[in-house]
């Protein structure tokens, strides 16, 4: 995996970690930029339901702990374990205590970028991918993550979801899903404009909740 951390990614990580992390009534800011809002809790609940709804006892991996909003939505779904990978130590210090309190299962936080992960093959049931790649690397990182982490780490019939702004799946992402999963779907979710916080930074209140399922041998 270390090969995935080239100079552009190492530089991005250095800059990311140098940004002060703060949480206010609206969400999590890294430096001046909000990266996650409490207003996204309904959206994250849809991701959680798509990934493990109706499947008690799932081992769940999240890439990008962020504000812990997705993690909190797992609580009523009774996961067996929750692991997050998050490279910003201050984010972990701020958010991990709340997640550990709220989740009724063992919680592991790996304070690393996902590119440093060394997961056992077929060891998780569900993966949520919601990270902040360097500018210009979003699709390339997504492809690497699916090929080199998600597909090997998922158990047969395990599920993969990811943050998706906007209401149309990009061709690049659809191609990756088509290539690596026998089936996937995506449902639309909209956060009404009157519920968007004043500091809203994302391009739209429209989202997709994709869910891809690994094959069963
Ligand atoms: C949008 S936030 C995640 C929000 C989270 N899903 C939630 O529900 O609160 C993105 C997070 O990804 C983290 N991140 C950035 N680069 C990463 C990497 N290479 N591996 C894992 N996480 C990364 C950021 O520090 C940030 O906390």
C-alpha cells in the first residue's frame, strides 16, 4: 500500500494534519473549511441502512471518521464492530470519545491514511468510503481503494458505499463499480434547502447513496 502514498499524497497529508480541527454547532472544520455537517445525519443514516440494514452483527469499516456522523447512525443497527481509519490526530481526539460512547460494540480507530491500511482479506462486512483526497485525485484514489482495499477486504456478499454529491453517478465511478461488483444500485437523497446550515460548503443538497455488493463464490 505504501506505493499509493506518493509525494502528492504525502504533501496533502502534511497540509491536512496542519489544519486545526474544530467542531461547532454546524459541523467539523479543518482550518477554514467545513468538511462535515450534523445536517448530513439523515444522509449518513441512509448509507448505514444500505450497508447493514437487516444484517445484525456486521463488522464495519469507515474510511474518514470525520465528525462521526455515519458512525453514530450505526448504533441502532447493532454492528459487531466498528473500525475507522482517520489520519488527522486532532479529529480522532475530538470525535472518538463520542463514537465509543454511542456505539454498542468494540470501536477501533486507526490514526493513519487508508493507504497505510493492511487489512486481512475477507475480514469486513461493510465499508463506507468518505475521505478527502488531494485535488485531482478523487477518481484515481477511488479506483485504487476499490481494487486494492475494498474488494479484497470484503467478505462474500459484503457491501460497499461511498459519499456521492449530486444526483447522477459519474461514468468513471460507474465503470469501477461495474468492473468490481456483480451488482450495485444507488438511491437519491436530498437535504431540503431550509435544512442546510449557513456554513454549507458542498456543491448541492442532492446526494446519491450507492451500495455495491461483492459476489458470493
Ligand atoms: C467528509 S469527512 C468524513 C465524514 C464522516 N463520514 C462522518 O460521517 O462524519 C472526511 C474525513 O476524511 C479524512 N481523510 C482525509 N484523507 C484521508 C485518508 N487518506 N484516509 C482516511 N481518511 C482521510 C479527513 O481527515 C476527514 O476527517
